């Protein structure tokens, strides 16, 4: 960051505290089930995240049951509960069986005087009493000075010093509303880290969440808070995957198993229903995808030509896709990914047609590219999977769907339930083909291409099987039909690409 004489890479260790299950769940519209929280906690543990804040025990009995479930998973990570500056919150956390607590106390005068109607002196006295009680109860304790970025620094130092003297394991600088820049984070954390172990909790309201976390580390923080995919209130929190890869790639500091980051991000995206932007750093669909002819050509010559680090570092794969900016090298490489070798005039014709589609503003999916190649080469694809019938019912609990497929001429019927008719129909499709193609849905995207209640939508799915990935789109006024059509086409292409023999039902 250029703030200190001792650069970040001279620090020997930085820990990550993940608050996806608490602060992340506070994102509008997000409500995680106990199963989802347990799944995310286990994914975090596989990534070797040090501390997992499982929730806030004071929220209600349902939340406490979920926190107990996470605490009972026998994770390597330290499991904590968020607590307000109230003794009963700590008692509720103890009842959940957590390892520790994240105790939040007011730090700025706005919070001291307006939010809790107290005084600085009373806040210090109360904090000392609460910390002593928690420590005596055997809990690991982190004290968070809420709104610390807008607090009077002298008072914040006095408050945090009192917490440490009372037995707290560490104190935390909190930029609660994403108010500050890196200079302020550095200033405050520099002062706090002189007192004892210091953490930083930064929000992304100004787009500075990760920058402020790195500034805090530069100032002496040895732990930072984050959420997977940066989910959280308002504009969200500092993104765990971005902090982790920045520390490892730029400063040589290892924090987590980075190869687990993509799977972790997908788990959280699916559970929260918050789709990742294509250009999202580390985990976005386009992070390691190349279309431009110049960039594709360079990447094919040298993997590192247009990438800061190999995609495998974070559990990803590099993709070459076709589009308006595609050149001959890119089109050839994209087709080779699907086992098709094209040269000469045929390749020129394919590139020309791909560019024509791109010029019309349409994204060229793998299925489009393969269809163009088949037509140019005078080939006719032998479909092995066809959708014969689809029925979905959403007015029941849970929604149900049934599909009838033809697989190598043999009819298959399957029914399934889901969170909605689309989910149910896609579940039924996957189950019907589970013996033929153990494929995974990597991404799902919907665009309305006309207006009104009868709008035509385009659904694009990306599916993978073993080392093969394919993207397919389908359009229909019925989103369920478009979704299943795209999925069936994708699975058909994956099966054909693998050249599997006819597989009978079990």
C-alpha cells in the first residue's frame, strides 16, 4: 500500500474471519436455511478459513438451532456468534455451544449517544464487564468498535485498551458503513495494533472494502473479516476470495486453500440466490474467459500473457469463447476444446459467421459455434437426447415437474420437486440423465428479450462433465421450457462429446 516502512509481505501470518452466515445473510432478500448454513460452513472449513461467524444468537430460536448445528459439525475453524453489548446475548451464545463471540460495542459518538443513549464512560465500563464475563465463561472474545472509522481515535484507543485489559483476545476496527478510505484504515489500525491483536471489518459502500482490508493489514492487523462473494448489507462486505488471492498473489501470504474458492463461491451464490456479475474478480464467469483475437492469440502462446495468475489457483479453468472479436486462433482453439479440428477455408468461413452473429449483438454460445462448424463442414449432428414432453406445476407445495426424454431412442420419464417450477423441471431432467451424464450446472442466466407479461426470455446454461464444458442458450415465452431445452441440449452435447456407448437404465 505504500503506507508503512514494513510492507505487507514481511508479515508472516494473516487470518480470515468469514461472516457470510451472519453479515452476508443480512443482504436484502437473503435467508439461509439450516442445511444451507451447514453446507456453507463445511465449504469454508474445506477452504481452511480460520474463523466462521455462524450467526447472531439473539436473532431467535430458529437462528440458535442453526448456530448449534454449525457448532456441532466438528470443524477445524473457530465458530463464533455475533453479540450485542448485552449480557443476555453472551448467555444465548454460550447456550449454542460456540467457541467464541464477536462482541460489538458502540465506538462513535453517533452510536454511543444516539443509538444506545449512553456515555463514553458507561460504554467502557460495560465493555469491561461483558468481556470479563465472556472470558470467565471460556469464550474466545473479539471486541468490535462499531462505526470505528467515524469514532474519535483517542476514545476508540481507550475503549479497545480497556477491552484487552479485561481479557479480550483481540479488538477490531470496523468501517461499519463503508465510510472511510485506506488512509483512515491505516491510521486507526496502526494505533490499535500497538495495543494488541487487531482485526479489521470493512464494507464496500465506496468500492474500497478489499483496499481498506489490505491497508489494515499493512498497518498491523493480523486478521480481517470478509464474506464469500462480498455479499452483505447495502453494497456488501470485503470479498473473502479477493482478499485471499491478493494476499497470496501480490504479497506471498497464504491464508486459505485457494483451489477451493470457486466451489465455495458457487455454493454461496446458489444458497443466497445472488448471481455473480460476469466481470466479478476471481469468481466471475469472464475472469478467465478470452474472446478478443489479440488476447486469445497471446494466451495460446503464453498462458500468463493476459492473466495475472493461473485459473487453477482458484479452482477455475481457462476458456476460449467465440464472439464478435474472435480471430482464427481463437475459433480454432475453441473448437479444439470440443474435439473439432478445422483449418483453411473452413476455419475462415466459421470465423466470418461467428463475427456476423456477434455484430448483431448476440452472444455466441458453444452450441452456436458447434452448429456453425457442423454446417460449414457439411455434417449433421446425431442427437442422442431429445425432450419429448414437459409438465410443471407451481401451485402446490413443493412445486413439481415431470419430463419425458428420448435417450438413444429409449424413452425416459422422471419427476422431481424443487424451490420453483424451473428448479423442479431441471432437477427432473438431471435425474433422468444421471446414469448417462454426471454433469454439473456451472451457471444459469436469464434475459428478457421482449417486454410484457408474455415476454420471450433467453436462458443460457453452462454445464460441465469431467473436463468438458459447454454453454447453450434457448428462447421461449415459457422460462421453464427454455431452461429445460437449454439443459437437454447441453447434456446431449456433453454425452456426444464423450462418445459414450448406449447406457441402459439400472
